[in-house]
C-alpha cells in the first residue's frame, strides 16, 4: 500500500512531453507520480512511478546510493540493541536470584 501525490499537475500536456530527461518525469515524458512506501523494510521512503501506467518507470526519490548501507547498519544496530536489552534483563534476574539466595544462607 502506498500514498501518492502528483509532482506537477499545473503543467500542460505539451510541456509534459518535452521533459523526457527530467528526473521528475517517467520514460513516457509525463510527470512521475510520487508514492510513499508502507512496507516494513522501507517505511516512509518515497519513490516515483509512471503516472499514466504506460511504462515501467520506478525510482527511489529520497535515498542516495550511499544511504542504503547506512540504513542496513542502523537496522543491525537496532537488532543488537534488542539483544543487549534482553541480556541486561537476564543479568538483572540472575542478580535478584543471587540476592535471594544470599539472604537465605547463614553467614560463617
């Protein structure tokens, strides 16, 4: 599922056809439609498609190639954070058990 809006509804048809090499136009020369990804892997990322549905134009709008590896690093860091948080909770539980045991054991 994706939400959308049109880049340039104010352009007339003749100017649409003359902008084939404009990065905001599809391969047909029409203004590309911008959609927003709602997938778990790419939430909120914008991409462009052919507004007329006549060509297979598709392009990420908001991400430069260098940013993709950074996004993977962030995802890895999130997973590591969750793992560390789980480990901290386990250590806390172990400490509580040790405290309970130490209060039950007589001092020598």
